[in-house]
């Protein structure tokens, strides 16, 4: 991989999904995508993605997904050029007015930063911390919390919700894994499928066995489970709905609860 390339990550896919949703929801007529891919040196990629225009033309349900996939391929090849192409698409095809930008602050942030790749928009050192949690047990969680703060400061609030859900889900897995090891592997892992249990099952199994953790935190109860489920449901809704309105208000309302849940799970993890 060259220095001009990037890697596919959940954060990148959330960003590109939001871009595609914004474009497809606000375009006023059919868009000829080919000139954009040609202009920014992605002709080879467009040739591999004929369904982008076809699905748009026929009004198919996969149009938004097809556009996301094409943008992903461009971004993986050259994130700087791909980001510049996205800006050109939005400015020339959508021509967002002030009201549309106000309703979609992450688009305004993208446009204001020119061709700068999204992962360089807001250095953490220059950001406000959406959640303040330390210490964290390993670099995985450090990066995850950093990305939660970055996406919030970029105005990509749906990504903040999804990453917050991911943070809690992984902590629940680690708590169950550290407590029960391989003796009760089914609590958190499906051996036949070689994958972790669904988040809903993880939470249910944690609740069933919650008394096993009372020697660490006696106050663990149904209220704590409800808080976990609040973030599980919120992350699910964000991943499938991609509605922008009201998301920031919800995040601002829930950030202290998020900190509380995460710190509680970290306390359990460190005490096992």
C-alpha cells in the first residue's frame, strides 16, 4: 500500500454512506457520474461500477449503496483525490444552501476543509472531548474513543452513535470473556459460526449473570442494563436510518450516560 492509499474502516464506510445518503436525498435530477470519475483519475473504477448510473436511472433501491461502493473504491485508491471529487459532486450537483448546510453540519465541515481527507479534518489535540475516559486498557480502545471524539467534532453525528455502540459492545464482550474464559464460551461467542454473539444476546447474558459481578459493583441492576440497551438501540437506528435531524441533541443529552456506562464496564474489566 502506498502513502496515497488508505484502508477500509467502519469509520470510512460510515462517512461515505452519509455522503451518498446526502447526495441521493438532495439531488434534483439524474447525475452523470462518469465525468467526475474521469476528472479525478478514477475512470477505471467507474468502468467497474456501471450499476451506479443504472440504479439511479431505474430508481432502484440499491442506488445509494452502489454510489457508496464506487466512492469507497476511489477513496481506497487515493483519498485526497476522492475527497476532492466528493466536494465537486456536492458543490456542482447539490449546490447546498445555508439551510441545508445547517441541517447537515458534517457536509459544511467537509466543504470548508477543501480536499483534506476526512481523517485529517480535526486533530484530536484541537478537538473538544465528547467523552473523557482514561486510562483505557489498550490501543484499540484508545483509538475507538479518539474516533468517537473526532466524528463528533466533525459533525458526523451518526458515526459517533455507531462508534459509541461499538465501544460498549466490545467492552461487554471483554468483560464476559475475562470473567468466564472458555468454560462458558457460549455466553459471548458462537463457535459454529466463528463470530461473537449478537449485541442483544450479549446484553441478555450479562443481565442473567449480573449477580456474578456484584462483589465488584453491588449497585449493578436493571437500570444499568437499560442504559446499555439505550446505546445499543441508538447505534442500530443510526446504522440503518441515517437521519441527521436531532442526532446532535440526543448525543449531547446522553454523553454523561455513555461515560458512566463505559467507566463501569472498564471498572469491571480491570477488577476481574
